[in-house]
């Protein structure tokens, strides 16, 4: 039985697309469950990375390099979104109106 190069690439790309879909679904469950905002931000960033990987694997599967430009643009936007969410969480945790004894009982 002779297996050519295209068949191996096709099988590998289909397998990677399927595994990425399962990984995105499991990470989405983590995003919904939380329990903290930091867990949600990390899950959202991981989903963005896996979407970039999915777009790259899809570009290999359909043999079209124009999808790689979309993956690069999505990665840049996702990175900026993650930085913005991290800055928001950092500022929301260190509000000056809460005072230095935040969370302590008197």
C-alpha cells in the first residue's frame, strides 16, 4: 500500500482541525466556569491562540496561503485584547477608594 505525501498532509490536517475544535470547546467550558476573572482572561487568550492555530491548519488543509494573513491579523487583535483585559483587571483590583485595608476586618 503506497501512501503519497498529499494523503498524509490531508489526514494530519483533518486530525489537527478536529483536535483543535475539541480543545477550543474544553477551553470554552473553563471560560464559562471561571471561577475567577484571571482564569477567564487566560482561557480567552488560549482560545484566541487556538483559533490562530485552527486558521493555520485550515490554510494547510485547503492549500491557500491567504488565510495566514487572516491568522496574523487575528493574533495581533487578540493580543491587544488580552493586554487591555489584563490592564483593566489590574486597575480594578487596586482602586484608591478601597483604601489600604481592603478586605480586612476591623
